[in-house]
């Protein structure tokens, strides 16, 4: 597939290999990476039981998982730890295919304090992980200006991770996201939304409320415009239940990769910037 430029992502499930095929696989992966393709793999046969099952139905050798995962990572492959992560990696890489990976300095923004702590706890990884980017005076000024009309600037210090609080409305939240993306000291952004707040438009039009996720002045509108404008990787997490599926669906149909747990979002970004 290395000679097929339309194949920008190569993803496969691997159990075991015949003797000699491992080297061929690593060399092929390196050639695909050199061609600009991203290679994602889920390696099964990790446990003694799994290796036995592999040999019984494919007659291949599963081998030591830790050694295989290390070699595949060194060859430029993205190794998924779970099937859920495997699927998320494929989806996220497809959505972010045109974004540029410049480094591992991340900007984290949420409207709930606990989310900022969880995201910060998940920054580190085997290959260095993510580091919190620093805000310049210009960016700090933009954020304070966005938060001032609601008085949030008097309640919260501006730092990374940025907690805009549940008081932040669509304009405040959206403008802060824009400020993070414009910051030269930030290479990528994770936006985590806790949508259960009256301050945001997080529901489609319906009876009993005045919200409209499809409005230009909604947070979704801000995020979609920011995503189209920037060449930096940006992903969204929506930490809520099925009531907010329309918001997630709308963002994804507009090109934004959406996760439903903030730790998974950060884990994805770690693997993305390590490519």
C-alpha cells in the first residue's frame, strides 16, 4: 500500500507471524511511514491463553508481546492497547489527516475542574507523552478578556489546563479555544466539554429550552470554525450521556474527532504526537 497515496492510514489486526515475516513487516511499515502513511496495529496473542489460541487456529507464532510492541513502535507504527483504542485511533487519524504535528506541547481546556485534573494526570507516556504548553502574555490577555464579561476572570487564574468553569457561555468558551490555537507555544489542543450547564447551547432545538447546537453562535459553531481555520490537531471530548449524542454527531459530521471520556482523548493525542 505504500505506493497508493490515497491510502493515508493503514490499520490491521495482528495475531502472529511465520518465521521471517516479522522483519518483512517492520521494513514495510518503515517504507509506509516514509511515504507519509500512518500505520496502526492491534497486536493480539498477548497472554499465554491468547498465544495458545493463536497457534491453534492460524498456525502462526504470537511471540512475546512486549518485544513485538517495542519493535513495531520503533518502526513507526502506532500500537493500540485495546480494541476500543484501535477504533478510536483509526477514526481520529482520519479526521486529522490534514493537520500538522509540530510537537507535544498541548493546550487543555474544559469547563469543569475535575476534567482538568484527570487530563493532567494522563499526560505522561512511554515516549515522553505530552507537556503543558505555556501561555504568552498575549494569550493570557485574550483569555481574560473573553472571561471578563461573566466575571470568571476574577474567580479563576489563567493557566494550562484552563478551567473556564460551568459559568462560561458559548462565546467565552469558544473564544478561549481560539486563543489556545493561536498560541505559538501550543502544538495541539484537547477541548473537554461537560455539557450539563445552562450557560452553553449543547442540545438541538426542542421543547422546553432555547438551545440550538446548529446556531453560529453556539459552542459547536465556534469549534467547527476554529477547526477549519487551524492546521493544529484539535480534538473534542463530550463527557455526558446519550442526551448529548446529537452534539457529538454534529461535530463529527463537521470533521472534528469526538471522544466521550477525557482520559481517552488525551491518550489519543499522546499517540498522535509521538508519530
